């Protein structure tokens, strides 16, 4: 007698709402693409100026400002995080006030304040070390560097503090019991373990810093966006040059995202049993899956009853 359960088939549930949502999204995407295609946009101007000398100079200045500002932000963030966790009420209060002020005011306002401090301080007098007028001292590059770097230090301080607090206190107590000093305990025990928590948000901050550099045009510093705007005014294609700048920002953020992935993978070695595959490993696995011959596809030959 045949078992009726052997003839049952699992029929997947049809989600008609998903199909309708996909159709709506594709229709909206097609409408946006069609609107830009019909618009008066000279798309040919974008590849013509993509590798222009001024654009490449702007890319270089943007990357330089991003790297230097993040170095200031990371160094200041680590220092502020240690000060914030200190038992000294003075250093802890100073770190708290710094973080409160720089996180509570927009970076655009901070850039303008640094740029216009010459109206308050006419001269910079550091004694025998340095003396000059404020306008000569506070160049657009220094204004952009201080405005971005000091602002970033406030955000990195909270990221570093969260990473340090994520390490079990028993690690520090065990190191002190072995006779290690506090500074060496931070360098050799706490910070390496905290990096697993610090690296992912720091990567996001680097990408955010790359895009925030576009604000330094307010202090007359030339970077990617400012050069693209100047080219747009002289070439008669202002919108096209904005698209060009957006394309370069997308390229740079994509490269930084890949670097962030490998850095996170590096610091995950001590916590993850199996490291996540790299994009190359994923590609090889996919190709090997397609090339592998199917197993058991032929018709089985059982005994004839």
C-alpha cells in the first residue's frame, strides 16, 4: 500500500506583495533614469574632464586633507579617551568639555570661526618661537586641517572610549598583578583587544571625513569640489562637473571601504574562529561552483522488481 505522505510536495508560498514592490521600485528607477536622459545634461563632458590636471590635483588635496585630519583626530581621540577615563577629575572634566563643545557645534561653523579669528587676534605671539600676523599664520590649509582634525578628535574620543570599556577589567587587573605599568598595559593588553571595536566605526569616520572635506571650500581652500566648480564655471557645464565630483567621491569611498573590510578582517583573527572570505575568495568559490560537475543528475538505476 502506498503511503500518501510520500506524494506530498512542498509548494513555496507566493509573495505577491514582493513582486508588486519590485515593479514599483523598477518603475521609479526607470522614471529617474529617463528624466536624466531627457534632461539637458552634456554627459560627454564628464569623461572629458575626468582625468583633468585640476581634477586630479583636487583629488590629491582631498586625500591629503583626509589623511592628515584623521591622524589628528585619532591621536587626539585616544588622548581624550584616556583622559575621560582617568580618575583625575580635572583631566576628566577637560576631556568632557572638549567633547561636548566640538560635538555640539557644526564643523562648518568651526571652520568659519578658525578662519575669522584674525578679527579677534591680530598677531600670533609665541615669544622667541614664532611671531607673525594672524592672517599669515592661519592659512586656508591650516584652517581646514585644524577645523576638521579637532572636530574629528571629539568623535574619535567616544569611539576609543567605547573600545576601551569593551575590554574586560580582569585583563587590566591581571596585567597589574604581573607588575606591568598602566601605560604598558594599555599598549600591550587593552588597546590591541579594543581595536576590534574601534576599527569598524573608525572606517566609517574616514569615509565621512573624505566627504566632509568638501566643506573647506568655505575657507577658500581648493580641493576636489572647489576645482570641479571652477571647471564648471569656465566650461559652461556646472551640473556636469558636480556629477564628476560625485563620481570621484564614489570611487574614493569604494576604495576606502575595501581597505576597511580587510582591516576589520585582520583584527577579527583573535575573536572569530573562521575569518570571513575576501572578495577574491568569494569569486573563486562562485566560479568553482559553476565549473563543478553536477553529482547525481542522471536517472538512478534501481533493481527491477
